């Protein structure tokens, strides 16, 4: 399995990625996680990334691609990968394609998790995170209890809303996503790689549809 997951914030990419990881034993590769890990360990690429971020600049695509190349060389990626958060534009998509061809792991599919923007808005404004275990709840679609508290942690800590899930921020996030993703949809559609999955369904149904879209036997 060698795929890219596309989807707006709140579309369920994280949940579905973890189901794919558990079922097929391939890693989810998040560029955000790669950057944080590289900076923390002080690798050569991490130092370049930190210098850019400290200067208030975006991390160069070449640095991110270098991190992806290194990650794909690790043992757990021998049977494939799930890329999340990259590419974000056509230039990155072209560069990623060349990298994957170079390492002999070309994309087998690009899954777009499609969801109505109104549903996305509701999901995001209702999302809450446990500050102890990190578990995510939604006070609208899957209420965690009253008052909102984690049902897993023993001391039942209060849940908090991420700053970027507030109403005044969400509209801008979705606008940016739409602007970035539409060209990628057309790009991968032209290459015959795009698979569209309705994300407005129960978790198990969405997962089965992703498997079907990728022609993977469940």
C-alpha cells in the first residue's frame, strides 16, 4: 500500500489512517511529525528546518522531501506507507512523484475523503481533546459525557478545544484547504490515481469504502 490521503480538517483522515496502519502494518507518515522529530534529534535536515522556522520562513520543499526519503528507507515502510499532509500543491506533487519513482515506491492511489463543508464545520467546532491521553471526542457527534470529560483517563480530566478549532479560525482553514486541494484533485485525477470516498458515514463504513476504492480485500 503506497497512498496519499487527502481530506479537509475534520474529515476523519487521522482515524482512517490509524485503521489502515493497524490493518495493513504500514506507517502513517505525517510531514508535521517528521519535522518535529528531525528538529528534536538535531539531524542535518532537522537543523536546516529549525533554522528556517526560527527565521519565520516555511521549511524548504527539498528539506521535507529529504525527510520523507529517509523515512521511507526505514524497516517499517518496506511494505508501503500512508502519506498525510504532503503534497499541498502541484510543485510538491511533481517532486514527490519523482522521489517515489526514484526509490521504487510509486503511488498506488490518492484517497480523497469528501465531506460537505457544513458537516466539517460542525465536526471541528465540536471537537475536544483530552489533555492527558490525547484522545479526541466530539461533543456534537459523539458526546463524552456531561460535563465534558475523558471517559478513558482515571481522573476524568476536562476536555479542551484546540485554538484552531474555534469558529473564527475554522472558516479560514477551510478556505485554505479548498484553494490548495482543488488543483491536487485535478492533478491526481489526470494521472488516474484519485479515489473519492464519502466521509459522511460511520467509521467502519468509511474504512470499508477506502479498502474498496483501493481494491484491497478486507
